[in-house]
């Protein structure tokens, strides 16, 4: 550290942060300096703050944020990072004194008075309705510079979860709200007038959705939910050069043999409709896909199991010390023609020079061709260039040293590059927008997890492991999708809209949450590299690839590992500042620029989540109730009106002709919005039915009328083929009035009958819902039979018009 400066801390309090030309500024906040005898720990810092401000831990909470400079050179740009434990404090201190010229510890503190102490329930009270204070803990900051959470706690204790004093009052609030009987208050407001709170069946205000942040303004999901027509993304990837068996001696220690075997077996074409539909559901705020059944994402486990890439090792980053032309000349034996129009190495030139290694090539020539082949693997599949005709050359200095390629974490770098590619692509709405990243990984991952777009595997043919020369040549999970005969399931032209619709209807039981169980993969005889780094799959260290630093959030998808899911998951900001860093900002010192994050990756074992509690379905349902109110889960909107309004069919000869012409040109009609509408309306009826206990005869009659009209509307929305059979069953308003006139004569009878009805409030949710659903179905059947009986026709006779 810089001398004694790590012993002095500036404390700012008593107001709000402001945004200035150089990022966050303290404005008119009160400033106080604290000297320590030695570099303070986090506990010593908080104790000193309490003492300096004259507060007591029993009566006040203190929240701390540190200010750090993320600018380069003379350009200073300050952001705030939260400080809530020893690890985040240590990382903040390192970030200040390593790699920046602003060597001063500046801490902004906020204080809040604790409510009166109340006994805490020994069991976590995971409510259907999260208190606003708990929601605020998971809300992305309004300004990323005022609350970027880059440093996360290193561990989550499993057996005895500890709550930081700063958050202990939240549990007391949950307990108090539970005792007050507020459970389910918000859950009852999820469906209003046939529209889910975060659905897409109309104009939806997403400002209250906690997991939707600053990126949503131009997000593809927002555009789709608003009814805008978007086109598929244009995937970018390149097939590698021709394989030569002499390259194996360099591919095995590099950890790239699994990827090479997949390429040798034959790469599948990228399904652009499928990957586009997936990217639409990617959220840069959390680095997860927001599906109707919860969050799910591509993890380090998926990278290792599908592609067999190494996870352990150094971060894929290095400072360039010489020009690429010099590197090409030294390690490839020749340099391409000068081309300064765009960065990268032309694919056409590499193929012309290195696609086939001569049979009589000496050892040095084989090495040159092996480097070119590895560059085509890495630059064409793992880190493809958006231009489509060039290879990414950032990793070439690492590839040049064939003996040390295996010392780098190619798996984490691949995941970082894919995360960044999807974060960029999900905000592109123009035609012919590009999608980069390792799309082979994205597609294989989707096939492993979802039935949507998955091909049928007919005759998988895996290599005989007994005949292999080396255990490292064994297959990876991804190989099973290319070694056998696969046929694509018939879909309506496999269109983009079809997949968007199917993901809108995805249910919990359709997802393969744990595809790598022992009983599923034991017959594959996987390569050791697939599981050798399993101890790092739950690390929270950042993923690094040169100019890219991406936050890795396994704590949000613990169900994928068969473990307990926190509700709500701890929010870690993915940082707009880090997403701003791109290769367009020309520099060659990324290793110095991102030194604090590289240091965190080097000690990635210390950031592993230590969770031992197994997956619990009841707990996950609590998470889903919170999640479905916190994000947008419906993207489909009605594309074509079916002509039914208020249960009536409005059709003319002209309309029939137009509908026929329109139907002849239609590729696919999405049904997700119809299903959502049906479920929303039935949910409303079920809740209304549960509240009908003790109502008068007139109120019951009005409710029956609403049920009947709703059923007619639903039949019309779902096609209307049997609409004529039940249209007559809708009660007339005069009939309702007549029934209400005799209401007074039957009040006594109603009271006696109601006293004999079982108390629905004491019934469990599923039982009550099943009873209500049965009653609604019975009403439809009775009404249908009643309308048909007067006009019963003989067998073979003409149907009544």
C-alpha cells in the first residue's frame, strides 16, 4: 500500500451523493478524518464510524460505500462500491492503492434508526409479499455510479446462515408482517383485469419490477412486450481449420482436445431463431435468462461439461509488449499484408496459408500450423469477431507459447465473452443485428436444458474409450449432439416467433435443471477435464477476458446445482461501468487496468459459495412468488385478432375474405397470449369464488353471471368453434333483476345453508382452487346442456343453423 495512507480514512455523512462531471462527488457532505494505528479491518472501521458519529449499534445501522477511481490517466471517473464485510473492504483498499493515482480511502456512510426489538422467529419468514425494505435490497441503483456492487461476499455459510447486523432488522420486519396477517397481500394483486403484473398482454408499467434496470429502455424484451416486430439476430462464428493428428500433442495440455473433437465430428448449424429467442430473455442486470419458471443461466459447470474447457488457471489477459505483426512473423513464420482498416486477422489469409499442414513438415512448421489451428478454434468459436471475416487476435500472445496455453482459464474467458455478447445483443433492435460469443455453447446448453428447438437424438455413437490413446481424448457432453444422427422436430418453419411463444409458456417441469447427474452421464465416460475443476463452479470471482470483466452470479441459480435457493437472492450489480469497457477504447494495458479483478480471480477458491443445504421445492416456490413480481416474464402479444369480442362473433362476407387471405399468408399464430389470458381470468374467478362464502342470493347470482360470461369470452378467445352452443346460456339482465327481487324471502334460508357449507378459508390452497375450478366447469357443462336440450337432433339429420 502507499505508505501510511492505508491507515487514514475520510468519512462522509449527513446527506446525499451527487453526480458531477467526473462521476460521483460528495458535494456538501460532512467530512471527518480517522487515523488508525495500523491498516484497519472492516470491523475496526465500522466501530470507529459508530464512535465518530456518536451512535450505538443497538439503535442504528450503518451502511458504507467506498469511492474509487475507474478512469485512466488524466481522466478521472469515480464510482461507489458497497462495503459490507472484510472481503469487500479488502478488495476496495486494493482497488484504491493498486493501479490508480487516487490513493485515498473515502467512505460514504448512511445511518438508519432500528425499529424496536422484537423476538425473531427461528425459521426464515419467506413471505409471498416481500417488504419494501427487502425489495430495495435487490433493486439496481438508479445511477450505476452511485451504487455499483462489484465486490461480493466470498462465502455463504450453509449450515447456520448468518445475517449481517446491517440486515438483521429485515427479518424482524418480515416476522412482524407475518404476525399481522399480511401474507399473500400482494399475491392477490398479481392478476388484475386479466393482466399479470409483469405480463405482456397490454401496456405494463415495469418501473416496479425490481430486476429490470437501466438497460430496459432499449431491451428487445421491452420492444416485444410492446408489440413491436423484431427480426432474428445474425449469428457470427467460423469453422476451424482442417485438423491434423500432429496437433494433438499441443491440444491435450492446452485443454482444447474436447472442443477439437466436437469440431472433427461436424459442427451443427446455429439455429438463429432459437438463439435469438434466448437472447431476448437475457438480462444484463443479473446475467441470467428470465424464464417464466425462474432465473437460469450458463455456468462454469456448463462450460466444463459441454466443451471440456479448463476453469482453473490464470485469467486470460496480458499486456501486449510488441506489435501483432512481429508476433505473427515470429510464431507463424509469416505476416499478413498490412491492413489497418479494422483490427483482427483475416480468415481468408489464415485459411490460404495454414489450412493444411504439409506431410513432410518439420517440427517448427507443425508448431506454426498448430498455432494457426488453435487460433481458428479460439478466435472462430470461443471469441468470434463481429465482422465475420476476421479472427480475434487478443489471445494470440498466449497462444504463441504452446507450452503454457494450458495454464490459462479458457473456460471462464469463454463465459465472460458470451455474457458480454448477449448483454450487447439483447439491446439491438435493428435488422441484421449481430450476435457473437460462443454460440455453440449457447445452443448445446439450450438443448440440454429445454425441449424447445431440441433435435431428437436417434443413434448416438460414442468413441470406444478403451481404444483411445489418452484419457484426455474422451468425449465431453457436447459431443453427444454431433456424433449421432439427430433430426429436428417439425416446427412451423422453425420461426423466431414460434420459439418466443414457446419460451413464454415454459413450465417448471419442462426444464432439465440438473442435466449432469451421475445417472445421466455415467455411460458417456467423460474426459477428466469435465469434472476436474468442479470445486470452482460456485465461485463468485469475476470472469476476465482482456478488456471484458463480467460478474458471475451462481447464487441466483442454485437450483441448477441442486442446492438451496436464497429468497430473494443477494443482488450484485453487474456494473454499467464494466460494460462500457470495450476494445474500441484502444489500449494495451488491460492487465493493469483490471488488476483488482485479476487478483480476485487468482484467489477464486476463496470466493466459492459454501452451501450444503439441498434443493427444497417449497422454498423455491417462495422464490418464484417473489421473482414473478420482480421481472417481465411474458413477451408475446396478440398478433392477429380472432374476431371475437365480448363473447360475440362479428363477421361479414368481406371479413371472411380478408381472413382467408390473411390465413393463407400466415406462417405461425402465437398462442401464448391466449393461454395467459385464460389463466389470468380463471385465477380471478377462483379468487372471487373463494370469497363468496356468506354472500346473499343476489350476489351469488351476479357471480354466476360473471362466471358464465367469462366462460363465453374464453371460448371465443380460444377459437369460438362451440360459441353458438353456449351463447344462449348467458343470463339476461332482466332475469337477474327478477331473482334479486325475491332475495328478501330467501335470506333466512341462505343463512341456514351457509352455516352448513365447509369453511373455505380453512381449506388448503390447492383443495380450494380445485373445488372452485370444478364449480366453474360444472357451470359451463350445465349451461351447455341446457342450451342444447330444446333442439336435440336425430342421428344423421341436418344440424340446426
